[in-house]
C-alpha cells in the first residue's frame, strides 16, 4: 500500500498519530494522547519502538514491571517482543515523537486498528475487523490482555463468519503479514 506523508490517524478515543515519513525501513512519527489515554498493552514481535516526550508526562509499563514516568526530553526504547503500554499521565496532553523500525506493516495495521475503533465508537475495535487484524497479523503484533482462547478459537471463527458475510472487502490489498 502507498501512503502520502504526513499520514494522520485518529481513533476518536484520545489517541492521534502523525506518521511523518518512511525512510528505508524506519517510520518516523509524532503522537498525541489525551490525559489518561494511550494504547493498551501490546507487543511488536518484529519491530523496535523508540519514543521521546516533547510535552506532558508519559507513563509506561513493560509487562511484569512497575509503571514508570518519563518527562519532557526523556526517551524509551521498547525492544521487539517486549509487551508494553503507555499513556498520558496527569492533566496535560502527551506529545511524543519517535520511530518504529523496521516499518513492516505498521502503517497499515495501526491505520486499520484506529479505523476499526472509530467504526465501533468504543476504544475496542469493531468485532469483525478486530478479529481479522489480530488473527491475520498474529505473528507481528499481540494484545496480551486478550485471552489466548479468544485469539486462538473465537477470533478465527469470527473471521470465518466475516468471510462468509463479506465483511472484509475493505481489506482487499492489505499487506501480507511478515513471517
């Protein structure tokens, strides 16, 4: 898929990402989170994610560890395979910059997840789209808070039903997962 930059996505639930550029295999970005908002615990199996705080305070947590706080000018590198989450701590909007490397399918995946959140009008992606994305890209990304039974049984059944009902026409041309 081709993207023009800046490529802006907003999930209507307090998170906005502006993908600034794609240089080689690295995507650069700016992000904004409303107070208390940020992505759920997630894992990039094939990418490193580096973030620097420009404004506000960023709370973050690596799975199994205590939450930490970053202030303006401080950075964090989430290594591939490290389940993590972050959010805007306090009453200020969090403004960050960073990069994800290698880019792989991240532009498509996050754009589709944010669109599915908008579609559902909740912070959770619309059921069929969420099941499709999490199942198709399971070797690249994970959401540890979703029970294994749901990811291994319920979501594949949901995808099967979605295929029968023709729910995935808008995913035509989606990039193949990185194995």
